[in-house]
C-alpha cells in the first residue's frame, strides 16, 4: 500500500517532465514524416525551407533530451528526496528504507523503458511509411520460420531479462555511489562521482579476476570441455546469457543491500 503511494507520488512528480517530452518527440517525428512525404524541403519557398531544415535538428535534440532526462531524473529524484534536507521528511514516513529505494528504482526503470519505446517509435515514424509495414511483417515472419517461434521468443525473453537486469544493477550502483558520497561532510556530489568510478573499477576487476582464475583452474578447464561437449552452440549462448543475468541479479542485490544499510545506519543529512 505504502509502496504504491510512493510510486504514485514519483510518477506524478516525474510525469510532468517526461510526458511533454514524449509528446513533443512524437509530434515532431510526424511533422518530419509529412515533410519527407511531400518533399517540402525542396520547395522554392524560403520559410518552408528554413522550417524543413530546422525540424530534423529539433527531432535530434528532443531524442537526446529524452534519454539525458532519464539519466538526470534518476540522480535528482534519489539525491534530492533522500540525501538532502527533504530526507528529513522522507525518512519520517511510516515506510521502510527498502520501500523508499524500491519506489525510486521501479519508477525510473519504467520511465527508462518507456523512453526507449517512445524513442524507437519516433525513429520508426521517421524512417518508415505505412507501405513499409507489410515488409516488416514479412521479415518478422521469416525470422519466426528460420529461428523457430519458441526459440525466437525464448531468446527475446532472455535478452530482455539481460537488458533489464543490467539496467537495474546499473541504477542501483549509482544509488550506492550517492549513498557512499553522502557520508562525507563536504563535496558530497564529488565524492559520489569518485565512489561510482571506484566502485566500477573494483567490481570489474573482481569479476575479471574471478573469471580468469576459474578458467585457468583444472576444474574450470574440465568444466568448459564438458559444457562444449554436452551442449550445442545455441544452448551455450543461452547458458552464457543466463549466467550474465544471474551475475547482474547478484550485483544488484549487493548494491541494494549496501545502499539500504548506509541509509539505515549511516545516514548523514547534515
């Protein structure tokens, strides 16, 4: 119940920014599509020529703005609400620290996914016409036939889970970095940036060291030979993707637990 209310508050606060951006991007995409259909850019009219040359630049600016806004809102909503003076109010609410983190995380993940969908839709409006739809369906059906419907959807689902788990783990790493940064009495944002860089260096080096150690060990070598002998290339690809998803889940869980611990036990709003 409280998590839903927190998410509603987040959607209300962030929707005022995202929804107008989405609407503007789609409208500009349709305008540019019309300009292309009617070849307005080549008409001997100075005003129309200037307008036709300005719309593509506006589309590009809005497209970049959608994704940049997603990244900025991820930082601002967490930092401003939980790590500044607003935190005094947020942490007095009858809700756990976990739910505060989850509300921020779920909402920004949804907005980021919507940003990708809207961005792709706007690009498709720009480059495709209604007459191109049959060709798109033909290519899709051919993929179903060549790959197989079950394999296609299985691969699609696994790739979607990989992207989602990577996104969640990445956001949680930013949250953890900001939580670590607020431990400092001065230059908290600068410390957060330093914590993010240091965290990624440490995590990447640990992962690389573990992979190298396992692959160079007798157990790792024998396991690799066994896997290559027992599985096909497609099955190996599925196994690798599953391993990457599991790694993202573990990393995300560690980031979440550390962030919750710092905000619960080491909060420094002064």
